[in-house]
C-alpha cells in the first residue's frame, strides 16, 4: 500500500474511534488544539440548512404578501 492510502486509513480509523466513543477528544488533541478548532468553528460563516432556507424564504414571501395587501388597501382607501 502506498503511504497516502495508509494515512487515509489511519485518519478514517481515528475519526471512527472518536465518533463511536472509543477515543475522547482529550486523548487525541491538546487543549490548545481544541481551543483553536472551537474558535475556527465559531468564526466560520454558517451555511443555512434546508429547513432554515425554507423558513427564511417563507418569511420573505410573507413580508412581500403583506406589502402587496397593504398597498392594495391604500389604493382602495384613496378612491
């Protein structure tokens, strides 16, 4: 096996062990590394998931609908 394949397998094994609880984050990473990862995660731009996208789209549509309703009501009042 090439060294790249072995490295990839070791990384996968590490992630698998972290995910199923055989290893803890404290066993793998130093406190400084943990702090750095948390800071990087909190500073990254959050990408909205599908539900958040639908909710924000619905809010925009609701505001637009209210605006058109209020405009049509104003037209009827001015007549």
